[in-house]
């Protein structure tokens, strides 16, 4: 993590993070490496094989981040099913992360909007917030989400209400 703050996206960082993603026995360490490689963007291309291998990692969050790496590098057809699977995880943090990442990678894919609409009804506030934010990222093409987002202004959580209103503004622009 320290290396990413000092030299994000550099060849040395990407190589080191790719090595960790491919070989570290600790799932939390692989998850951190994968998340940092998502942030590296196109500079992560040299570790694409490690990201592909991590799509079948035993840790669901590693798979979600690996899908984001692959998707950001243009292989959305491979990334979308993994991210959609993440949206079905029993873990709210994984569902929330998947919601945000899928909107970045494939905002116009026909499977994304229904998945995010489902996320608006999630019992976990993080998922509802992430789904609202993701719909805002999609913008006007997510107009079908306007009614469910309007209903969210009655959510008991103030942050959820705020994020729903922000998403509505972005969708209606």
C-alpha cells in the first residue's frame, strides 16, 4: 500500500502488486493488491494474466477486484458475469463494491440496470448507497431508476436519502 502511495501505476508497483495478487497466501493481502491494481488503471495491463487467474480466487472480494481490473482493460464480457455474481454475495461489502465497479465498467450493459435496481432494495445501507451512486454514474440512461430512487427519500438512513437525491440529479441532467 505504501508503494502505491509513493509510485501509483509505475512499472515497479504494478509488477509487485501483480506478484502479490498471483502468489500471496493471505486473502486480505491479495485483496489489497487487487484493489490497488484497479486504481492503477491501464498501467495494470502487464499483470492481466494474474488478474485473469484471480477471477477464480477463493476469496469473493479478490474476484470482484480482479473482474474490475479485467474490465478496465477492455475485457468487459469476462468481467460482467463475475461482478454480477458479486452483487449476489451474502456479504454486503462485496455487493456494495460490485455495484460501484460494474457501473464504471459496463454502465450500458442491459444486465447492469436491473442488478442496480435490486441493490436499491438491499437490506445493507452500503449496498443501497453504492447502487444509488452507480446509477448516478450511469446518468440519463438510468432514467428507469427515477421512481425507485424517489421512493428512497423515505429511507430511514439519512446518507441513503442523500445519495438517492444526488443520483436523481445526475440522472435527470
